[in-house]
C-alpha cells in the first residue's frame, strides 16, 4: 500500500465510511480496475465509498473489464437498494363539524342570525383584509356551533339535510313491506285446497 492508499484508509476511518469493493466475495478479476502498462499487474485503484450506516443497502460492487469507457481503467459499478426516508407528519386536529340538519328549523336560523350580527358588529374596524376574514370565519363557526350544535352521527350530510322530508316516505315504505310480508305468510287459496285434500 502506498501513501495514497494510507490516506484513503485514514479518511474512511475518520468519516465512518466503508470501501464497498472489499465487502463482497467476487472473482479476483472483478476486484481490480487498472493494469500497469509495463508490469501488466492489476491494481485496485477505483473505489466506491459509502457511509457505514448505508452499507446494508449495497447489494454488490464489482468491476466490468469488457466495458468500453475510453480509458485504461475498468468500469466499477455498485448495485444498491433505495430506501426513501419516511416523514411522519402529525395531523392537525380539525374543527368540529356543525349539525347542518338543524338548519331547517326557522327559530334556530333566526337565533343564529341575531347572534352572528351581534358578534360581527362588536368587532373593531380598520383591520387588514386577512385579519378581517379570519375573524369573520372564526365568528361564523363559533356562532353556528353554539346555535346548531356539534354533529355526532357519521351519516352523509345530504341524508341529514333531507331527513324531515324523507322520514315519512321511508316509514310508509317500511309499512308497505310489512304488509306484503304478512300477506305472504298467510296461506293462499292453493295452499288451503292442498291442506283440505
């Protein structure tokens, strides 16, 4: 080993690096990368370095003598698997949802309107547009939550909004289904004739 080789080893030891060429059992001709023109001896001059923590991702490092690279050095390739870094983002808790099915009740809508106008009129003027919009949004949500309440069910909003119209129709359909079921359970004329025989 010459002085450059010693420097390379010291550099790897100082920065916690590994020379991946020396970690795999390959043929001797797959480890060397340069041949001396006069002595015809092969040498391992071209190295691939990686962090010691990433060594488990390196699958193979070897030399390809037959690659035409327009140089007197052989091509050194390394195969490795990529593991993307995982980012864990904490999701911000959202605002509670408003029970919009109660908006069909006129007395609650009137109560919301009065409370909302009172809150908006008490805000100071001369604020920036962004500040005014944020205040308006927060007041609207806070007033609606206090008036209509928090949504507790997990059903679709369109069903809750139309529940007052749909409830009688659903109940009539259920009654009709029960009536048909009771008629099917009673014996028919054919069944009575067969029972008499």
